[in-house]
């Protein structure tokens, strides 16, 4: 599934297999702790802003897609959240009523196509809560040099891709992992 315990920096550079395994275990524990704390942070954000968990997941997905230049449709959001059409509509309605998102009909060829866009208010809300954490994370990243950052980026991307693939497999067990 992935590199074995002796791949990369480690055994070939004077670090024993046992030390490599301990380092890998520490990384896995760090990821677990990060995931747990990220979940807690999301719960606090949701509680402060009177959002449900699905609302927060939807808001993050909509903002991320919007920032990436490919806004989500309600159907794509439904697939992402794993909710029914009705459940997804309730989430969209709550976020729109709170001023975090808006529905947009921008397809000149088909006025039925609805895109979900984040609002300035929604972005400001997210920035005010997560911005200070972003500054702290940037300070941590500033302690690493270019080659270290390349390794970190490669690892974080691969770990996120692995989690996504695993979730896809759990949601569609007949597909290959």
C-alpha cells in the first residue's frame, strides 16, 4: 500500500530499523492527535456559529471549491457530504440564511444549473476564527527550510490522498483501493 518501514531517510543513513519504526509511530500518533484536535476545533467553530457538523463540512467544501475556481453544485455537495437531496437542501438553506453562502445561476447556456458560492461575510467569518491559527501554523512552517518543506508537502499530500482513497473505498466497497 505504501513504502515499507525502511524506505526513505532511516536505515540507509545510520538509523536502525527500530528507530525508524519508532519515528513512524510518533508521526502516526501526531497525525491522530492533529485529526482529533482539528475535529475539536471544527466543533468549537460550529458551536460558536450555530452550525451543525454537516453545515461546517459543506461550508469548507464550498469555500475550497470556490477559491479553486470550480464552484460546487448542490449535487456535487450532496455526493461530498453523503446526504440525501433533502438533507443537502436543508444544509444549503441554513448556510444561505446565515449569510455564509449564496446560490448562483451563472451558466448562460442552462439557467437550471446552480452553483454554490461563499459570501464575503462567510469568508470573513472563517478568517476571523481560523486566521490566528494560520499565523501560528505559518510560524511553525518558518522553522523548516526548503528541502524539509518539500518532504512535508509530499508527505501531507500523500497522507491526505490516502485518507481520501480510504474513504472512497469505505463508501464504495466494490471499487478498488
